[in-house]
C-alpha cells in the first residue's frame, strides 16, 4: 500500500504532465496557424538579405529543419545604376515584364541613353538598331505601379544579360570581349564608393535572343566547357527562359543585372580608337590582376591542377621546366599562315634559343590538342607567339609574370588591336612583328587606328616573318631583370 505522502506525490506528477500536454497542444496549434499565413518576404538592402528577423522567434519542433526561405515577392523600388560604360551597364533592381526591361528612376534625364545600353540583336549594315520600347523603357516611380504593379518576383544574385545574337560562337568575341569585358566592369564595382563585399560570382548568364544552347556552342567545343569551368554554379539560359518569364504575366526584378550589348558598346567614343567591343572598358579602373581568380579557376577545373611558375618563367610544378617555355601556335595547316620558308626560318631561330638554354620551345597546332591539353600547355607558358588569330585568345589562361609576353605576327603595315587589348588586361607585354620590324607600346600609348591592308595580304597564306627578329624579342624579354622589375612594354 502507498503511504499518503506517496499518493500525493503521484497525483502531483500526473497533474504536471496534464498541464505540459495542454501547453504543447497550444504550441502546435500556434505554429500551425503561423505556418498557414507566413510568407517569407522582405526587400533586400544593399544586395544583402537576412531572414533572421523573420525566424528568430520561431522554435521548430522535432528534428526536421526549416525550409530554406526565398525572397518571393518584394516591393517595387527605384533602379540604381552602378556602372555605365557603353554596352556594359550594371543595375540593382532592374525589372522585366512581358519581355520588356524596365528601369525606374526619379529623373530619366540622369539615365544613360538607351542606345548606349542595348540594341536590336541584328547584324544588318545600315539598319536602324536603336532599341524599341518593347525592348526596354525608363519609367518614373509614379508610373511604376500602373505598369508593373506593387510587387515583383525576385530573381536573386547577379544576372548577366547578353543582348546579342552575333559572334556568340567565336572564341575571341565570346571570351575576349563579352566575358572579359563583363568581368572587368563587374570587378570594377569593388573600387566604387560605398561598395560592400565580397563580390559574388554571377548566378546566371541569359541570352534572350537565341533559341537554345546550339546557338552559343562553338563547333570545336571550347566556349561552353570553359564557361562551366569558370562558373560551375551559374546557369546559362536562352530564349526559352526569357519566354517563360514573360508567359507568367508577372513582374520580375533582377536583384543585380548587367546588360551586355555589342552594338551599344561600339557606340563608345573609345570604339573609334580601338575598333572593338571591349574598347569601352579599356579606361575603366579595376583592381590589379582582376582576371587572375577566373584564370586560375579555369585552369584548375580544366586541367586538374594549377601550374606554378616563378618570376623567371620556370615551371616549378611537375613536370618542371629547365627554362621558360615559349609557345608557338602554328597556323600552317589553316588559313592566314606564314610563307613556308619563313616558317622554317622561324623554327630554326627558336631551336637556336633552345640549344642555348634561353627557353624551351613548344610548337603546337591547337586544333590537334584536346581542350585539357590546350589549357595546360598555355598555363605553363611564359611567351606566346603566333599570327593574328583566334589562338592568341588563349593568352587569357597564361600566367602573368614580369616576363610574360605575347608576340603577334602581322602582314607588314597592317594592325589590329584585338589581342594587344587582351595583353594589356592580362598584364602581358605585347609585341607586333612586321617581318623584321617590331612595335611595342608602353601604358597609355597605342598604335593609332587599325590597318587591315588588302584582304589577300592580311588573311593570306604568304605572311613574311624574319625568324632572328622574333628570337631577339624573346631573348630580350627572358633576360629582363626580375628584382623590382616593372612591366612597361604594354
């Protein structure tokens, strides 16, 4: 038999359990009610978003974690323009509804002329390519609600909108202009007043004016694989994505967006100096070696490791080199090539340098190498040599040192800036070779204009070059003092 004391204690325990059970039921009902009405929504501030205020007072039951929140619907606010070079403009809060882009600004006169932002994605000489209201509009806050509503569906992260159709399958134009130019402007934001870092990778690339991936994949399979290596977490969307957003009949807002347009970029006053899409970016201040993180990532993700070079150009990682590597990209099996006798003369001059121990020489036809072999070969080189052409785009994967150099062979008296601009961005010295004459320019100086000469010369198969002249440039570059050296031959 229980004593009176034991009976009282048992009764007290039962009453306590009953009270706790009632409280638990109330808590469950409270969470159920809150879950049925809660919408995770909050406008972002300075491109950062914190859900802690919404969830700080919620106790989750059991071991099931909460669902990751998304921004969902956000209030429609004004558009901020962050960078405005022609053809590479960057915005916070850029809106899209039914296929039309909208910027909301208090004073439209302060907004760039839309002709400097985007253009009709056509390649028709003499045609009017100015943007239409169906492509983009600048509206005032008082008109925003009538046009866009009061809330928009948030597209988080940075979106690079490539508003083009032309040259998307060309290695130089894609990587050396579109992507390099976009990354240059994107990283330049870190030098602007009030910037809050770190700078996140682009979340997506959108090409709204093409039908599918086949319209931006090159036939040799370089462009797309390198995009996956450079931006493994980013998607590449095409016209179907743009149409899907339009078909919802809702307003979407890009948290951060860059509009990239070739024709708009060519309207830059700088385009008349260098005659290239990337001209508009050349005088924009950027952090030193802004491209290096992307170069390293592409090389590592494509090759499986990152070759290590010292400032003399010696490869320290296995397989090591006994001297700096000179990479000659031969076009003798393609159009635009050297005279056969000059090609042999050049090979003999390079061999003499190798015999003297000045360098190791690699002669390659890139089209015969796998993508991995191409990137690894370039990632180990200190000097790249070749005729004006697509292969010199590979210099963007070559490490920058005080001796890194690109030697570009032209038909005498002709000149284009395409690959010299890449060299300047990569911190490589650049030399143009006209047979037995060389041209190189320090920072702030350029060859004036362009000169294609006669097509049969510039693109011909009898381009002359004096092998000993090329060898002299290589010898001078590899004997540059490394102590406190500066690369002025840019």
